[in-house]
């Protein structure tokens, strides 16, 4: 039995149909993000929903690489970003005007950007309009426009917990005839799902409440976790783009170069010896 307080992603499908689904619960992984940033509720909640959506989509990653969802907005909340890899390791960040009071922060219309970055292969990016920060609606529009796959999302978030529920009608792969009403019936039952049920119920209980008259196949759950990809070598590679002279000037003025990872707040320090190492190879003839 799965427990809603676990960080898990679990797939399910309906026998004799081409409909599948995913359920994601984020607890510790979402709380790890909140512990590192003092986001007001108006920022934290949609960021949690975005993380849940990212977790749901991670099930489609069949390669080593990253999936990123970015909500880009022109208002005082300018960015919500969530990332995952094929192992369900997540991180997230938000950017907003910290000078404004929380009740003045709003999610306006903008863009949802979906990026797939395989370690080997071509980078893919899709862009769709997003209205008022409604991630579920934007993703549904994306799948309708770009993938031609009927897909529906339900996302929920409260203090320290986020969850997501997805239904998708896959293409016909056999000559078997499926009831054309399957999708309408299964989707309609899902519209009765309440936020509290999605956040608080275990997957077996939730699916039984929605679909006790359907034949459902529930697959083994996979773990979700917080993980930041930053490291001393990665930061060094980025710093190298500034050039040796600029780094030497910073060290002369401050004694060292200090960089904080925006995602996890880990601090990295680079000394003159580190700069020597960065540019040593380029000086070898």
C-alpha cells in the first residue's frame, strides 16, 4: 500500500483500454525546496504544483537526461522552474519581486516552456501559453496541440505537500476495438477528484473511490527525491566563461570567488589555486 506522505510516482492503467495514468506525491522533496527559500505562499503553492507536474511527466523520460518546466511571466512573479531527471530527482526555484508585499504578488499570463535535454541526442523545447499560472490547463493545451494526445492533469499543493494526477489516452496500437466512450467515462469520473483527496489519500484508496467499477492495473511505485546537480567542477566550468583576468581581479579584491547555487543555496569558494587549475590545461602547448 502506498502512503500519501511518501515521495512516490506510480503508474496505473485500465484493462482493455488505451488509457493510462500517473499519480505523484511530493513531501520531503518539496519541503527540501521550501527549507532553502522563504517563498511566500502565493509563490510556494504554484511552485509545488509545477514540481508535481514535472514528476508526472518524468515517467516519460526513457533516456538519461533532464526535463525542465519553466513558467515565464512578465509580472512581479517572473519565473517558476522545476527540473527532474530519469531517476525522479527533482529541484525547483522561483523568482519574484521581493520588495513587494505577498498580497501584491500575482501570477499573470505568460508562457510555459517544456525542455527535454538528453545526455546524448538532440535538445527539444516546446512552448505554450499559460493563463494566470494554471499549469494543468497549459499542459493539457500542450499535449493537445503538440502531441495530439488527450491528456488531463489535476494538481494540488498545501503547506509542505504537493500531488498530481494525470490521465492520458494513448494512440491505438492494435487492431483491437476499444469502446469510444472509455475516455469520456474515465475522464468524467476523475473530474470528481477533490484536492484534499489527492493530497491525503493513498493511491489504492484514491483509485478505488474513483474507479471501483473499472478494471485497473497498478504498477510498482518509483521513488521521487530532491537532488541538486550543482558541484564544484560544474561551477568551475561556468566561472571559466568569465575569463582568467576577470577571476584574478575578483580574487585580488575579495580574496576569493564565492558562488551560491540558486537552487540549493550551497556555497562554493574558488581561490587563486583553483583558477590556476581551471586554466592550466589551456596553457599547455
